[in-house]
C-alpha cells in the first residue's frame, strides 16, 4: 500500500477537501489523474474506499481505517522533511481537536491561536460539541473530555484533576445573602446546565457529604449560557474550576460555600494511538496542560 505515496496523498486530499476536483486543484494535476490514482489504490486494496454519488462523496468503513493510517504516514514524512530542511522537527499539518463547547472556547481556542501563530506549518481545526462524537469517523487527533472517558478504544492521557465549585456574582450575593451551609441553597435561585441530572452532591470538610436538590430557576443545554446568567447576577451555579478561574480572579464571580466542592472530575485527552505521537499532537498536549495548570 505504500508503494505509491502519490496515491495515498491523493486519497487523503479527496476526503479532506470533499471532492475529486478540489483535490486535483490542490495537487496541481488534472481530474483524470486524480480519478486514476484513486482507482489504482482501490484496485490494489481490493475494497471500495470512497462512496461516490452525483452530489457528494464519503469514506467507506475501510476508507476511514486507511485514512487514519495514511494521515499518520504523511505526518511522519512531513516531519522528516522539516527536520532535514531546518535541522529540527516542527509541528506541521492539520490537527483536529474535539472538546465540549465551553471548555473549548475558554481554553482550546486561545491555545490554538497561539500555536498557529508560532508554527507556520501547523493548522488546527476545533470541533466543539457537548455531545460525544466518534473519533474515527470525525478523524479526530485529540478529544478532550471532562469526567470518566467512555471511549474504551482510545488511548487515555490524563491532563489534570478538576472540581466543580459553587459560584455567583457579588451583586447577587449582596442582594440575596451568602449561604452558610449547603441547606441554605434551597432559598436561592439555581442555575443549571444539567437540569435532569439529579441533585448536586457536594464534599465538605472532614469528609462530609451533602446532597442539594438544586431545582433550577434557569437551565440551559449550553454551559456558556449558564455562565452568562451567573455573571449577570441571576443566581448560583456549579461550574468547573478551570472554567471560572478568570472570573474569580477578576472579581466578576465569587465562590459560594468555599469549603464545599464536587468530587474530582478529571480532564483527559483521548488519542487514537499510542504507537505514534506526531509532533503537532505532542506540542498541543503540552500547551493545553500548561494552560490548565495556570488556570487551576
């Protein structure tokens, strides 16, 4: 399969750009050449790699499997070329990163902007979604998850432990009073991202545990909306420490019941393979780990 790298590069360009004609333009060859290379690759593989209709194309299951290996091979070749050209390995190529929306906006977007500014050969694509996505189907290089990871096939790389803490705006607390114990929260306006997830379970001093029903006055399926409500003085919310560290430091939010917090919620990076860690992946992991340590 590696006898003709031109076929593999063409195959990768077709799926990345979405059409044979776009791949031809990108590679600087004719459409007939692209079609011929794809046909040759499928003939040698003995399976169909791309489903083609008059309106769109998509990778078959075999095509997705080959694409993952192809991208790693091409990344390694690009890194080798960079080492030969400059004497050192630089991150290059396209890095696809998945994470929850709020976490990605707060932490991954600034890291991505900084890295592409420092490394001209690196491109980063963020896929922000609060729903879990299939890493193979979406061709994800790094998936950041908060809490116990569910993808048993991925390689798990722990970034740090985090906790969720109670926060509200100083204006809200001045108006409604500052709770002295978890039971006091029943008289406060609750803001929730997960209204159907059951009571808040909090851990306190000396191993104490408290459950708070936390029936919301306002709830949303987006963490940014809940954070905006808290900043606007609408009530008390339970938020991840790394997501509200800037607001706490600036005094826009205040910690409520500072001796109480949730159980640890580890932050993980999921990787498709442990055998090969491209420079672009390693550099991104190091950068996000450093940012999270600073936020914590």
